């Protein structure tokens, strides 16, 4: 199985190649310039492993939610690569990728509340639980809202094994206050292609692949053209 993954939805710009269980990764934190960087990263992981685009099983991408231009970039690059190589695609949630990073780093974590800064005094957020396969499984729908509207599923009454993750916790300290005593920790981390490719593996195995034209972004927010509030 050969899966290429890419992500540009946040400040993190990354590419990863899953080749028969082995990962080759490139990643950088950037304020801007993702479009110039991502194609070079893709070329590097393919060259390092001696893999041709046409020889891929699938291309996975971070479909959002995230910054408008970054999410759109990931989808458009994926479409271009997929059309040119005849390879099908797998969209992966960027919130799920953050949760997967937590689950991979912390064996005691069972549930993750992910809150990423959506700017304009809002967060993209979702809840995820560890599956039997040790993958981040969504619990409920992903949303965009004010930090005050973030809520845990009713069944998550206990904070045991519950972690918080994402840039929203640093951007909006009230989130930490709202879940004080419930979240055992919170980390301001970004989604990465390394986790996106891991989440794509079962989709590819099950044959849940899409044609290139269906490599679309997911914004959550309908109004994507408002000016960001000062400081965000």
C-alpha cells in the first residue's frame, strides 16, 4: 500500500508517504508560503522512496476545517496530482488528525476534545474517541462556534482519559477555564500529514476512495470572507 498525504490547513505544512507500513515525512511551520513549499515536500518524499505518482494507491489530504486558503490549497493540489496520475483520493478531517496525534503520543488518552483557532473569536471543534484500532473516531459532528459554545458529549461526564488539543486552547484561555478539572491536559498542536495518512489507511483498505473531482475542502463556516478580528 502506497499512500501520499498532504496538509496545508493551518500554519503547519506537511507531506507524508506511507509505504508498506513505513512513513517518510516532511513538515514545517510557516506563517505563509505553503503553496511554494508543499510541492517541494511532495517531490522529496516521492524521490526519497523511489515512488512514482502513478504508482500510488491513493492520495490523502487534510480536507479541513482550517484556514480558508490553506484548505483550498490542499484540495486543489490533491486534485491536480490525482488527475495527472490517475490515482483516487481520501479526504481526512484536520480535527481528527490533531486527535490522532494525541492518541499516538499518549497511550493513556482515550478521548480528545480538539479546538482549533478559527479566528474571528471562534473555534473549529470536535470530539474523538480511541477506536479498537487505536484511531481517532468522531463522536458527534464537527462544528464552528464561539469558545463558550464548545461542549462535551453527555456521555463524557468523567474526565478520565480526556485530553484537550489544538491551537484554540492557546488562542482562547477561557476554553481551559471552561473545562478545568475535566481535561487532564491541553496541547496547542497542529494537524500533520503523518496522522492524516494513518487515518487514510483503513479508508483505502475498505475501498472508500473518491474520484479526483471530489477532492473538495470542508470549511464548516459559510461566511469565509469576513475580515478577522483584531489579534486573530
